[in-house]
């Protein structure tokens, strides 16, 4: 598995029954608490392995840090946060690399394992499947507003809990119930990642705008100046392949494009197993898990947004 379908991680077969899953991700702080930032960055990096149906095994820390300007105490807390999430994921940190940088950056290169016959890709969605999203949307607006000191604390804490949550919940459920396809929702937003699933599987994905799960309190923040630059680029990325049916609510439409940090899994599931999937997800902590659309035969458009 390489770059052909814009999947979440690379997969390399070692033997007939063993393949390695490899991914890398890092970014500047999205929150002010260094420990929580470390947790979020680690959960985000681990998510790509989960999205492929794999088990993360080892991780390497990736750090850019202005040690000539900031105390190393802050860096220590970042690494502690990352280590906590890796411990929760039964993943061993085996090393890393650090460079001096003008801007703090942290993330991980993660290696996992998967049986070659149990790989879940973004290219397996089939017409008739239902689409389930495992986490609520809105982390981009909330973290941007928080940096500006304009986000209510209770809204921010709910968003942090969502970003820190590991996507092993979705991985376990989709493997148990034999999902057809999956991808995690991160920087390209729901719009971009759903588009890549449609392109990879040569289907059309229809999403219901009103069904999208949204983090509590996020709707009030889905406006300027809390719209990120990525919202505009994500909208441009899918514009030529998107049909919008009806007049969309402009606020809810922003959640379609909002770049997510450590978002949930978008799972393409046969309709007769959807209820069991939702029950399993919610019972294991994915409280926001929701059916948000369906997979259709390929048409003129890769994406259809129903309002």
C-alpha cells in the first residue's frame, strides 16, 4: 500500500501473514498545555495505523524546539504527554530525533503491524454501504478560538478529551464487524478525506449535513476569525467534485471543511451491520458515533452534500 489512493499509512508485506504499517505526523501546538499537546500529537499519529486496521507497535519522537529561547521543562512535559498516549496504546517509544527550530513542533513516526488479509483501506467502500463517523467535528474552530482566549473552558475541555481519545475504539469495532473501508479525519477535514475515499473506491459519497455530529459549543465558534486557512484550502480541494443539494446552513457547512486534529474514523459499513457497529462504538466510549451518509455508485460527482 503506497500513495496511489492517498491512504492513511504505508503498508509493506514482510511475510504471507505479516505486514508493517508506517506513518508519520507532527505539527505545532494546538493547545497551550504542553502535556495535553503531547497527548494530542501522539493520538493523532497513532490514528493512521488504527485507520488501516493495524496495531501500533513502536514510535519515534519527532521534535523541533527553540531550546535557545525556551526552557526544556516545557519540552519534557510534551514528551510525557506523548509517552502517556503510547503507553495507553501499548506502543513502545524506541527513540527519536530533535532539531533546534524557531517554532515548537512535535509528533511521531509510528510503525504498526497488520495481517495482509485484514488491512482496511480508504479504497474499499461499496455502493449501499452506510458511513459512520466516530468523533464529533469542530476541533479546528475550538482550538483557534482557545488560542485567542475566546473559547469557553468547558467547550475546550470536551474538545481536548475528543482529541486525546485513541481511535483503537473504531479500529476494534470495524475489524470485528468486517468494515469495507475506513479513513481518519484530520487536516483535510471531512470534505477532503471523504473525497479521497470516494476517489480511491471509485464511488460517490453522499453525506447528510444535518447529521454531522458537532462538539458541544462549537457552532458559536464556526465563524471568522476562528476559521482556519485550511478550511479555505479544503473547500477548494473538493469544489470541482462536489454537488450540494439544496441551500446549506452556512454555519454547519463550515464543519464539513474544518480541519480536524486527531479526529475520528469514517467507516464504510454494510447496512445490516451498522446498528451493531454503533452499539459497539458507543459502549466503548465513542459517544458521538453517528451515521452521516451512504455510498452510491459512481456518478458525475465524487461527493454529494445533502442539506
